């Protein structure tokens, strides 16, 4: 990690709040995947309605921003305030919307939905009818499938496999 990236991580956590190892790992993962915090966070001067930054394009189904290195099917939906970057994949009828990001090498497929500031990153996979929203996060090598809902700042990471249920609070994080 470069000195500049290290300084970004330090500045993120100098807000006086308690920081978990997970929060630090997630910030570092975002920085290392060059998508750090989505297009609006990488290019703070970028505004809605501007042409996409170099190396990005608007998805024809929804108008959201996709880094050229990511894979997004034409049938998938990328909402106008969402982004897919790194080598992430958004496949089939999957949807990302409302300030949500998919990045790293993550895959979202089938009829899965990521929205309302949800994040899927690392090598995680979300599939089936699963939903990640309301600041929910899925990362690492986690798999969220079936009808599972991850929301209310819950965090699913590591090698966890979740197939059903609602995970709604930090104490539900696994």
C-alpha cells in the first residue's frame, strides 16, 4: 500500500469513534481495489450529469457507473447513484441501486438486489433472491443466497454462508 493510501486509511478513522478490525480491513480492501469508495469518492470533483471519468462508463440499464474492468450484463440494473468497479460482476437480473457499491472481485447474480448503501466486496457472492441494504455489508469469501436479507449495518464476511433469515444489527454479524 502506498503512503498516500495509508494516509487515507488513517484519516478515515480519526473521527473519534471506536474502530473495529473489520472496519480497517474493509477500508484497506476498498483502497487496494482502486475503486476506493466508488466513483464519487475517487473523483470528488465528479458530479451527477458529468461524463463518466476515464476508464468508466454508464450502464445502459439504469445509468449507473461501471468501471471498464468490471463485468455487468445488459439485463442487470445499475441505478444512477450506484457503481460497480474493480473486477466485480453484476450478472443476469441482479440490481444495484441507491448509493450501493459492488467492488473487488465480488459477484452479484440471479435476482439479488444491493441497495440503500449496501456493499458487496472482496470475493463475496450474493445470489438467488438475497438482498443487501440499509448499510449491510457482505465481504471476504462470504456467500449470501436464497432469500437472506442483510441490512441494518450487519456485516457478513470471512467464509460464512447465509441462505435464509434477516440479519439486521451488528450483533448479527458473522
